[in-house]
């Protein structure tokens, strides 16, 4: 017998049948001494479950519970402390005077505290702090952003991004520190708030820190077109020797950060067409990036540019063609999906990939195979329609409704392209209507049949 499965089922059943009043009565244990970490942790889990379940809690009740939970800061148990952070963040939106817990959170932010305490305390404090009180903890957050420990720096950066919506003017003042975190340079602002006195302390250059830093920096500078342009160009191959703000530069190690740069470059091109030529060169450079993630994102961006020519698409299509033979299904899927989208507007640019896409028709991943066939239908000739439609019919029952809808829409567009094959298309669409499927899929199939009857004599 699977006893673990039975235990999990029993625990889930106990949670689903939690009584709101009983849980609040049980919360009296938070006021007891000594604190019982395990019992308190389980009770906090129940409270969180009630909140996530959508149970309403009056403000007075929530406030009393909130302050009872703050007494658990006296216990040094790390697992309990993490649950306390989670619970006070959830209760902060429905409780009064939550700012009173600031002193406890600030204590957890001290240099001698555990890294887990410090990072979580930053998140909790930024969640409950009122924007008007933000200047009071500004110095701490700025120091945390350039902290050498990645967990602390990332917590400060992400929390700052959340605060940006409510306190833009304050967060904008942190641009220099964010840039330091992005470039991995040292700042010279005297002793660190975290206890370090070395002004040349090198901040973390962790990949995730760079990713979060570039997101916050873009949020701060997004309305300054030239600043965003410098940010995008600052980490290109031609500008690796200098940072975007004029100091000594650093290498961008985060592939996720490069993906964000690609997206920012596209936004700049959409807002200012005069910058398309110089940023087009950057996209070409990123298409050749060693990371599949960055290369795929750059190729996708190139394919989605307005007024892009077949010649400009050559590099992107060549890269996507290589990815079609990747041993990783996710890479093949991303490549064929991009080519499928491109084939709607530039079928001639995708035609060089027909042989490679033909090999994907029998791919073990049915999503990849579906995109391969629908793309070939867009780029192929009338002679290949019968074979492709027959292959498609073979695994329609094995794919999800989402992909069935994609197939129906592809067939609808082919009805106009190859009117001579209307009988093949009609037979296919009539067949899928008899199969099982959702509303959206059935509607797409019916619309395709109506469209065929309307435009094919």
C-alpha cells in the first residue's frame, strides 16, 4: 500500500475542512511561553491556507492576529521565521498599524543575521511600508542593492521594482546603486549599512542580480529614450569596454538579462523608427549569441519587426533552421513556432527550411509536429497538400484543443491559397467536427467551412 499517498490525502482533507473560528481560537498559542516552533509553524500554514482560500477576515480580527504573530520574532527557529514573514505580508493588506513591526524586521536586517533572515526581511518590510515612510529606510535599501550576497541584492532589487509603482520619485534616486549592481562595480559612499567599512567592496555580479537590476533600471529610465538606447547598446560587442553610464564596463553574464535587452531594443525601434538601422545590427549580433535562449529571442524579435525585408530575415531564419535539429524539444518548439508565425507574412523567407521542417512531421513531440505541418502548408505548393493533410489527420486526436484550433485556422487560410484542393479541406474539416473537442476548436472548424463555401465557387 502507498501509505505516503494516504497521508497526503488525509492532510489535504484536513486543510479543506478547516474551520475559520477554530483556527483563530488556536492562534492563542502565539502568546504562550515558551514558543513552540513546530506547532506555531503548522498553525501559520493553516492561517495562510484560509487566506489563500478566500476566507474574509474583519480588520480588527486581522490586526489582533497580526500582532500576536509578531511575538514569534522572539523565536530563532529559521523555518518558523520564514512562515512569519509570509504571514505578515499577507495580513498586512487587511490589518491596521502594521508599520509597528518595522523594528523587528530592521533587527533581522542587521549584518550578523542569517542571509535568509535578511533577504526575507527586506521583502516583508517593502511589502508593508507606506510610501510616505520610504525615505526612512532608503539608505538601507540602497546599501542592500549593492550587497555582495546575491540573495540580499536580488531581494532589494525586486522589492524596489514593486515599490516603483507607488514611489517613483524615491526609487529613481537609486539609479546609481542599481547601475552598480548591474555592472558589478564598487561604490564609494563610505561605510556600508551592513557593517562593512571598505569603500571598494565589490558587489555581487550574480546572474540573477544582473537580471533583476536591468529590469529595475529600465523601469526607472523607460521614459528617457536616450537612456534606454544607451542601456541597450552598453552591452553590445562594440561597447564592452564602457558601461552605459560612462564608467568602466562589465560583462553581462545573465542570459535572461540579454533577453530583456532584446525586448527593450524592440520597444525602442517601435517608438523611434529612425533607430531601426543601428539596433538592427544589435539584433543580428544577439542572434549569433552562444546562448540558445538569447539567440531564439533575438530571432523572434527580428521576425516580428514591421516592414522587415526577406534579406534582413536571412540571419534569423538561418539560426532558426539550425535550432530545428536541436536535441532539446523546447528549442525545436520555439524555433518552429517562430517560423510558423513568420510564414503568415513571409512564406518565401521560410521556404529554405522546408526540408528540415519535413523531418519534424514525425517528431515525438506532437506540438512540434503540428507546427511543422501547418508551417509546411503555408510554405509548400499545391502538390504537397494531400500528403500533409493525411499526416495531420493521423494525430489530430493526440493534440490539445489549442493546437487543433491552430490547425483549423491554418486550413482556413489555405482554402483561399489553394481553391483547387477545396474537397480535401472540406473532408478534413468535416471529419474533425465529428471528433471530440472544445468550443473554440469547433467554432474555428465551422468558420473555416463557412469561409470555404463563401470564397470557393
